[in-house]
């Protein structure tokens, strides 16, 4: 089976080919004989009832500094393609949301991965709210007094933007901290969005586990350990990936959320687990494939394409 596959992603030039999951997915697709096309989100358009993208035929290779070749720029009708990958990174802003609305218009005739309707309605820090028994004490609010009440109850908390990513804007406020009002003033001055506040989990010092699920089934995990003196474990801010296995609790969490992910067309998902708690379900542009493949010697990209090819068949 040869598929026509388009990648909606951030600029391909600066990516780290040893860590970027989109590159690994494209590399595997090319090895399987699929035709690749690449465009950035700003090149997506609605024109006279068609969803189009202006971009380039794409070839990839694992050579640092020379990892891709683009063909002649052209405009394509994405309704004629077999698969479109929704792979630009957050922030999950109105630009991002608009692309999901446009891609909704061609899905599922063109298979959009992940399903854009549910990416839009179930972003990372909101989908977890469907599973209150699995998550730490959590509040989503813009009102300062509500957040103060949460901090008074739990003492040591994490405060972060609801639609942030990569560890940006994440603050730990311990019981002696006096910065809540100032941080609230800063956040609300920058955005109209609510904040998310969670009880701090001391187990994060042992790592923030990223579990990869393919079509709702766990295929492995990596542990992301914070740098010394750092609360955040995101690899964007210096977190160190380590090999780790799946615990009984990890499998219990995956069993609970897996059916929802399959039902909602979320083929490639990365969840975050700290200790016994689920903290995020990443559906917009999850990462971790390459680290997991190196640690476990398993071809995760192949597993993803098996699911997609079966759906297209």
C-alpha cells in the first residue's frame, strides 16, 4: 500500500532529527513507500469549498544538517490525500484551533491524525478532567480567590497556563511562597485564559514518566528526570530521558483511558504520569518516540503506521 501523506508541522529546517517525533514518523512513512508532502500551518486554506495547502514534496534522510529535500512548491487539495498529520507544536491558540476546524472538513475521507475534532475539544490539560480518580487534586480557574483557597488546602502547588507547553510558565509555590498574587496578575495580564493549579507531587524528583500509547494501547515509556534544582522535567528545559518500564499503575491508567482515545481517533498519544497520578494526556503534538525506540529497541513509528494503513485499507 502506497499512501499520499501530508505533514502539517512547524518549519522542518531547525528540527533535531535525533529527537523529533514528526521526523521519525515521516522517515518510517518514506521507508514504507508512502509519498510525502510538507507544509506549515500558515499555508493551510479554505478556497471555494476545498481545503488546500501550499507546500512541497518532501524527502527525508538521517543526515544532520542535510536531513531533507523539498520539491517544487505547489498547492494541493488535501481532500485528494490519504493522510494528513496534524503535528505543529502548541501553543494551543486560536490559530491552532482554526486549523482543526479546517481539517475537520476533510476528515475522515482524508484521515487526519489525530482526529482534529477531538484534538480541539480534548487538549492536554482538559482531557484528564474526564478521569478524576486518576489525577492529583486539580483546579482550573481564573479567579484569584479560588486559587488561593486551593493553595490554602494543599500548601505546595504547581501553577501553570492552561494551554502552555514544554514546561513554559510552570511555577511551584511551596507553603512559604508569597508570589501567588503577583503571578496571577502577570498571567491574567497576558491572557484571558484560565490557569490550572495542581497539588505538587514530590515523586516528580524521581521523574515524570511519558507513556506512549498507539491507538489506545501502551507501547512503552521513558522517564524524564528534572535537572538539579529544577521542578520541571520537560526535555525542552533540560529534563534527562532515562529507560523505564511500565508499572501496574501505569497499565491501570492506560486501561482506563485507552477506550476513549480509540473512540475519539487519537492514534498517537503521550501521557504524563508522576508517581501514581496521571497529569496530562498529550494529543496535539506528542513527543518521545525516538527516545523510546533507542531505549527499548522497538519500532514505535512502525506500530503507528500499521494502525493508519489498516484504517486506510
